[in-house]
C-alpha cells in the first residue's frame, strides 16, 4: 500500500508550486474542487486536509466525483 501525502490546502498548494513554479493550478481552484466534492478531502477539527496525489489526479482528469453522504435533517443523530 502506498502512503499518501495529506496536507492542508495551503500546504498542498505550496508543495505543488515548489515542484512546478509555473503551474496554472490555483489555490482557489483547489478550494472550489474540494467544496464541490471533486477533490477528496478529510475534515479534521477546523482543518481540511487533502491528498496531493488526489489534487494531481483531479487536474489530470483521472479522478471521479466523490459521493457525499446526504445530510439528514430533523432526525436525532448519535453523539460520538
């Protein structure tokens, strides 16, 4: 199993920019992809972390849309 590099959006953008200083990938584009569910992400507390490989797959056209769980309103949810 390959280990993925998870970073905050700002750190992932900086890493991509370091590898390719002339990249056309923008931080706003990454944030929009995460918000739309096109780039896989995990929310840990107040931080959102993404996989650098997931970002690159999205921009290369290999990624598939991530399915989000439907939000259930009006029901009691377990506290865990």
